[in-house]
C-alpha cells in the first residue's frame, strides 16, 4: 500500500497534527479519531508512511495488539488501511520545520512549498535514530564496512545488497541480534556478537532464536577496542572490559573481518522537543509526560520511541493510541483532571513512563530496570506489589495500575522499585 504526496492540504487548519508516520504516528491518528477529532493530519518525511516497519521483514509483530504473529510490513499495512478507512490525511515527503507555542506547525514539502498550519493539538511521534561509531569513539581507522545495524537491515531487506561476508556485531540490541540471523541466512559468516555490559540488551527470544539457534557466539563484558583497515575493514581488535567498562587491551584478540555492525542503542529524535523547550527526562532523553501522554507544554503530546525506547511495536501502539485519543479530546476542549501522584524511580528502576498518574483512572506504567534480577518483586510504594520471575534491562516491564490500588493512598508521590523477594 502506498500513500501519495499531498502538495495541497485539504484544510487550512487541523484539530490534530501528528509529526511522524511510523507505527506511533499511525496509531496516534486512529486514537485521535477515537477521541473525537475530525480534521487529522499525519506528516511524514518518507515517501511512504509506515516507518521502520517496512524493512523489518521478520515475524514477531502484533502478538499483543492483533493476537497473531505478523511481519513488519504486514503490521504497517493493517494500520495504513485503518487510517485510510478512517479518512485521515497523510502528507508524505513532507518535513515539520517548527512548532510554535500556539501549536502552529510549519510544514515544508518539495511540491507544496512552505505552509503554516494551525492545530488545536499536536502529537510528537518522530521515533528514534541509531547511535553511531562517534557516540562510543572507537579507536582505529575510518574504512568502509562499518554500518549501524538498521542501515545494514535496510541494505539487505529493501535494497538487496549484502553488507559483507565476514561480520562482527558490536552490541546486543534487538536489531543487531536479528541481523545476525538475517545475514547468516543470506550466506554471510557472523563471527560473534560482542556486548560491553555483563548482560545482553535484547529480548530473550531474540537471543535464543537469532544466536543460539544459529550457533553464533555472544561475548558479554567484551567490546571492539579498535578497527583496522584502510579502504575496507580488514579486522577488529576485541577485548574484555574491566569494572569501569574500559578495554583490557593485553587480553584482547584480533578478528579478521570485512564488516562491523553497530547495535549500540537508539536515541529519541527530539530536536523539535528541544525547540519547544519541553521538559526532558535525562534518563530516556525524551519528553516528560503525564498519564495522558501530554508533555510540559499544553496541547503537545508525545508517544513511541520519541518518549522512550520500546522493545515491542505493540507497546508503541498501545501508548500511541492513548496519546492520540487524549489529543483528540484536548482538541474538542475536553481536559482530563490533572495527575495527583508523581512516580519516582527507586531501587533497580531506571525510569517510568508516564511520569505521573491520577488516582481516579486505570493506567499502564512502562519501566526499565537497571540490572538483571531473578525471583523479585515490583513494588508501587506500599500500596501494591507484584511478583516477577525475572527482569532484565533489555525487556520492558509493564504494570497495570487500577484505581482500587490507590483507594487508601493520600500522598503525592509513589516510589517504584524492583527488589529481591527477601527485601519485599
């Protein structure tokens, strides 16, 4: 399914403008329609909406939302059809240059030129970008053959190019794990995945299905210390790291290879958020949001990887539907009561989203832990606790909070922590 460029917008002003046409933006558009918005515009810079899903040809999407297993393109196609059936406008090949405090959105496209579009509410759904070699300052030369895992995925799945034949992967993020399997299936030799932390950063199912099933070794507490080669990567030096994550070079070894893939994390695309002077969470790098996914600026909502990095697109969808629905209600003049409880990350919790909740409504809280833990308890202050078999940093932890949990709570903040069962 394709979405054509729309050089001439249908309306002079919109109820809700959504920045980004990936899985978060498409779900937010449907949520805005549920919230009562009539004039909805999705703006996407790519020739076709759907975002990263188009290059994710593997299965594993939709298990939560659609209750069946889909590939990325299948997941995107379903949402594009629903958006089309809902009569929602999508402007592709278009860029949002600025958003004014009064929610006037400046849009530029090659065919439509420059337009200022007033909106009653705006949803930020710009997604995230990959960390590059510059983010970790790997020593060595600058030859061809160093790719981010996502770029290698695009080359392989969409353009038909094999990035290399002897591949080393730095980082155990999900895209890197999936590319280890993909490149192996295409005939490349994946020599190993090297992770600087003492634990993997991808989903357990990807570690099993992409590494164990293909006998690809995973080296923890190990990093690429140097890249060798002039025109093309010829080898890398890998080395274990000490407790400060510094390479122990005298214990390192050389691996002959022609390609290095980097799967070292994602960064929320928050240039627009910064221009809006939104309050940002220093841990996630994304906006601070309340239980309606509204940012620190009235009428500006955010969802998906622009807020925090997700491991499942189904969670992105759930979060974006809420953001869009609340944006639609805001555009109609309906405002939810302000949150009255702040969530405070405690032991073994890096962050929570949202950052605050209301004692009067049901909420889903998303969080990530700092380190792996088995046989543990997730505690919400003294009002609720839930036993967990294990937690790992690479997998999102979710908690559904119901109003009855908070009936006897009269404070203004709740500590969220994951502790061993003996400490609970």
